[in-house]
């Protein structure tokens, strides 16, 4: 997976604090400032002293690109429709780290979705502590990996 350096300042000469991997989710609340092709991010890196602010280079060349999207909140159940296992990833990208897989007919609870790259679902219950899980629900070319489960609520008298 492609990695990009998180730096102490908005310069390629600034000290490297750590790295981010392509596909990692960066919430909009975490971006503090933009300056000349650099973004200053809140809690960019975890260190022995706690969370540190760091700078991430965005743009052309070998730098990472950030993809802006709107997370639509929802409270839904989805089921794996594909015969093949579907990967749960650390972010809404095929480049994000694989956390685990879900098998055919497994049901997951979803808290949000985004509509790019075929569509991604944000899982309510993370498969591993400290990480949100994301699953791609289609490839954008007609292949559906997931299907929404219709739930009916009511009362018995």
C-alpha cells in the first residue's frame, strides 16, 4: 500500500512524525488548515506523548490525493450477496488495509454510506478495536457485493 509522510511542518524538509497509508479515512473535523498544497491535521499521529498535529502533502507527483466525499448517515442492515467473501477495509478505498472478510449471507449493521467508486458502507461495529470498518457494496460496473436487508417493525397484540 502507498504511504505518505506526516511531517512536523508544511515542507518536505520538516521532520517526519509518521506515515499514513492510502485509503485511510481522515474525518473532515481533523483538517485544521490548508497551506500551499499541505494540510495540517489534528491527531495525525499517535506518539508516546499522545496525539500530535501533523502536515500531509496533497496534490500531484508521488504525493497522496485526498478524496472529498459526504458521508450519508443511516441505520441499516446489509447482507453479503456475492458468492465470494467481501473484504472489510480500514477506509473507503480498495487501497485501504484489509481488516477481515465477511462471507456469503453474513449480515452487517451500517451507520453510513458514500456514493463514489461503486459505493461504500461504514460499519457500526468495527471488526477490530480502534478501527472503523468499510465494505464496498458494488464495483460500479453492475456487480453487487452487498444488498440492503429490508426490516419490518411492528407490534404483536
